C-alpha cells in the first residue's frame, strides 16, 4: 500500500480535494498539510487519494512521497 503526506512544507494550510481529475471539478474536502493519505493512482498531474472519511483527487505536486513525474496505476 502506497502512502504520501499532503504538503508538509505548507504548515497550517488546507488543500482542495476534488471529486474528479477535471480542472473544474467540485471540491469534496479540504485536507490539512501533514495529512497522511493512501495513494490509489497518479497520472503525473493529479493523484486519487483516500483516507478515513475522504476519497478524491489532489494535485500531484502537493504530495510528499510521490515523484512529480511518477505514474501509479
């Protein structure tokens, strides 16, 4: 199981979790910096992540533990 941390370098901020990888997708949650997420897949732009009470897509550049050019299926 692959995990990552949401933007630990941006302490005190929140980051949008969206319901799809589309640019205009609806926000389903705001994840705080430092939250540990399970990584389901990444396409070198966004990653689908899950955790207790959330499931959605976040910018790949906001995850520590996933390379910016990495693709995960």
